[in-house]
């Protein structure tokens, strides 16, 4: 996950005045643009913070289980992964007529 707070050199949950100072001081205009769009909009910031808390909890859990010990894990934790491109067509479920009900599949009919 892209932690916008850390990328701006701030701690999680920084106040608005601190965010605005960090955005003005940022040398990366794209980072500043994205961080401003997310962290200065209350609804988007709440979503970002919720996802951050879950991702941080999962990372802490992996550390407790000793799944984060290797060099590969440290490299992965420090990377800025980007989601692969999504298909241009939305995924569709098969029509109900194309598949028999679950009880017929279970009975083998």
C-alpha cells in the first residue's frame, strides 16, 4: 500500500496544517497532487486511513508469525507496488440458465 503520510515524511494522522506544509515542501509534484486529492478530502482521507489500518495490521501479524524475516520481505515491504491493469471488459457472471442449481450439481443430475 502507498502510505501517503510516510511518503510526505509525516506520521500517520497528521493534522491539516502539517499536511499543507508538507505538500508545499514536497519535491515530487505528482506525489503532492495525489496526496492533496486524497488527504485533504475528508471522505477520501477516511478511506485511505481505514485501508492503512488494515494493511498495517496485516503487516504486524505477518511479523508476529515470522513471515517477514527475509531480505525479499524487506524489499517487498519497501516497494511501491502498482496494481496490474484491469481488463477492459467488466467481469460477468454466467447467466443462471447456463448453470444448473447447486442441488442438481450436488446430486449429479
